[in-house]
């Protein structure tokens, strides 16, 4: 049956049966389920008219998001005397930017002041500030900054539920894989640290649209996601790789063109009307110094201070060097994707592409790691190593706050080297995850998705497609 660019078909396909939940198939989850009475029951696993996998996972995500809000609540009133934002591990960019972006006095982002975020995040902030003003008229006893923070959390929680729904849709007959995101400990700490969940909602919805064979919708969502954070643009990398592998270029072209048009549609009007405010994100990103969590900062530290010293001075790596290293990392992903004996799954390549960006960027804010959680749920839906990596990310966050608080200094014989050690452990877990993903690309029998009888649930037109190009011969 021929597909239109939007992927519509003349008759909807009957839904496929859902495969068993993780408590039946994953040893780590099975052991953990003993806390709540054992593995998921047969009737619950099969679902009912009202109890569906999506609703169950949305409920789990809702509980996680409540914990996330409670975790940030000590900082909600903006009174951060005594460095409460560090001692209570509740720091969030949302609270200080209420006044720093002059939203508290009614300024419009980009028009009245430059904003260091892409346009959809600026629009999100402006929308929330308008809702805050309206809510403050009713709830005058609650401070504006508290209302702004609460409304931001509420809207971002909606975005998180969209991430869950998109991941469930992209997982196909394995919807419970999305529980890796819904129950993520990293989500508890970083759901409301910044506005990343907005871009994540677009990215996960784009993967769902692609899985449903709607390349134009997927492209529009990728373009909108890129207008909120940069990383969704890297979802085009697996789409292009698999177009080369299968020879199915038309859908990839529709998706790419749609992404560019959508990005231009929301950026051109703002840049035309308020160019100085609009360009701040790009000039700020170009001039920004390397963050402590990046390989650039770690390399500069070792070269200038060494393990026994304090903290190095700020350093801005050359833009060409950062771009070159990113291109090298993406080239490796492309070679792995094209050279694998069996066509890789789109989730595997998406995880590797976004990880390549994070490992080579000069700015790796702690909440950026949250981007990887729904992707790893599609790439390698196994829990043990995934949880170990996420707990290492939480350790990085706590160590970073200790550094900001001033507890890490040479007088106590504790310096940045300790944070670097935790960062290297974190990077080691991520590289181990990447290595296992690559191993499973080369050995599909080790891939739990393909071992369960599926090909590529998120693959869309690539699902079940034969290879048109392969650089390495299949073994056996």
C-alpha cells in the first residue's frame, strides 16, 4: 500500500498485542517488584478497557512528577538565604530567571530584553508570566515568583506526560519500556530545573509520528523541538542513516524539509522584529566558556592545574574545535549505522547521535542528561545499567552544588578533581551503554526488542524494510 507524506492509510491497522511488562522479562525490575508484592499480574498486564499500558505509565509518571515538585519546593518562594538552593539540592533556573529576564515587570522576551534561550522557550516563559499575572489577581496572598514557579512546573509536567505518551507510541508493542522514563530518578531531580521538557515533548512526539509513518508531522515536531533546544535536530541523523540503508529517501526528505520549514516559521518572525533580542541565544552560546561537566573543561583542568590543584580559570574552547569534534563523533555514528551487519533500530541510532552531541559539547548543563532517558528506553530497555548511570548523574548534580556552595576547596584537600572523578564515572556508564547498544546492533539476538520478535517499532517506513546498502557482510 502506498503511503502519502503524512503516512495516512486507507484502513487503520488492528492494534498489536502488548508484550509482557518488565517485571516479567527484566531481572532487576522483577526483584524490585517484591517491594510492592511481586511482578505485574496477568490480568493487569493484559489490561482492560480502562486500565491500559499508557494510562498505567502516565499514572507512574504523575507520581514521579509529584516527587519532582516536592524536591524543588524548598526553593519555591525565591528566598534562598543561607544558600538554600544548594543545601536543599532544590536549585532551579526557573525561580531566578523570573526577575533576571524581567518577567516580573512585564517585559516581553526578545522585544524588551535579550533572552539566552531559543524562541519557543522564550515564548513559554512569556506565556507563563501572563498566566502568573492573571493568577496573582485572584491569589494575591501568594507571591508572583511562587505562582510563576508553580505554573511553570504544571505546564512542564504536561510536557513530561507528552514525553511518556510519545515514548509509549514509539515503543509499539513494548509500551512498558517507557516506564524507564516515567520512573526515572533523574526526572525527580531535573524535571523542573529548566525548560528542557518542552523540547523533549516535541522530540518524543516526533519519534511517535515517525513510527506512525507520518514524516511531515515528525519533521514539523523536530523543527519545533529545535526551536526550544538544539538537540532534537540530531534525530534527523538516524532517519538519514536508515534512508541510506533502506534506499527509502522520500520520507526522510519530507521530514528534513518539514523540520527546516517549521524552525524557520517560528524563528524568522521573531528575528525580523527583534533581531538583537533573538540573536542573544546564538552569541551567548558562541562566547560561553566550557562547563565543568565537559571533556573540554576536564582537559583544560588537567593541562593547567593537574590533579593536585584547585580549579582552573574559565576557558572558552575554539568554536571550530567543538564543531570538528562533534562532526567526528557524528561521523562515527553514521559509520556504525551504515556498517552494522543488520539494519539498526532508529532508537539505537537516536541515542548514539544525541550522546555524541553531549559528549563533545562545551556546555553540558546537568539537566541535559534527561534528554537521554526516553531515548535509552527505546535503544536499550534494560534497567540495571540505566539506573546506575542515572544515579551517577544525581551524584554529579550533588557534587556540582557542593562546588558552588564552596565545600570543595584546596583547604579541605578536596578540589575539582573529585567532581571530575564522578564525571568520569558518569561518562564511563554512558560509554558502556553506548558500547552495549553498538554490540546489540551487531548482534540482534542480544537486543531485547528484536529478541521479542519485533524489528523496529519506532522505525516507521524502515520497520521490516530490506537493506539496500550494507558495508559489512552479515555473519553466518
